């Protein structure tokens, strides 16, 4: 199992803060699995601007997932 977290406007748009899921094997596979929820999920999770971290380290689609991992999705952060 993995823990999936959603933050900021992404959490609001998907109306979901977290999920527990069977490990799909990679970030790319997780995105594809989650995108099947609805058009909104697809739009947000398959967007190149949505960021992902695995165990609090920035990750990409090729990142392998292990049981017990925490995957966080969040919108791009700007600051000044």
C-alpha cells in the first residue's frame, strides 16, 4: 500500500486530501490510475505543471514506488 496526498488548490479541486492505494509500481502508473476517476482528476494529474514528491523528495513519472511510500501531488509553487 502507498499513501497519496493532495495539497493546496489540487486538494480543493479534487475534493480529496488523501488516499490509501495498492502500489501501482511507478508514479506514471499511479497518475494513470488516478486519472480514471474523472475528467477533473485527469486534467490535474496528467498536467505537466502538477508536481509530485515521493517520501518528501521531488519525483517524476519514472520514479519507482515501494510499499509504504508517501506520494504527494501539489500545484506549482510561486513565491517572491
